[in-house]
C-alpha cells in the first residue's frame, strides 16, 4: 500500500489530531487513515452541487426561497 508524508504540520494541529485519536482509542496513524478514507469517499462541493443541479433538472423540482424557509420553520415548531 502506498504511504503519504505530510510535512510542516503545525505542532498545535498535530497535538489536536493526536488528542482526537487518543479520544477515539486509536493511534494517530489509524485515526488519520480513517479520516482520509472518509474524506476521499465524500464528494467535493463542486461535485455535490453538480449532482443537485442534475437531480433538480431530472425531477423538475424547483422551490422558491419562501417555500424553503417555510419548510425549515415548520420543522422547528
């Protein structure tokens, strides 16, 4: 399996990541590996927006801002 090296990580960042790893009961390497895999599995923001636009065109679903806010507020009641 290939390896990745990341240089010049600020000490505060490394310390925070190490604390998160310890908090989840994993080594820093295990924690970072899992986080990188999860990151790679998620679409980028551009890809997500493209998918949403395609879905809207396929389903011809269009809501006004007022309808969106009304639905959002209805869930808060």
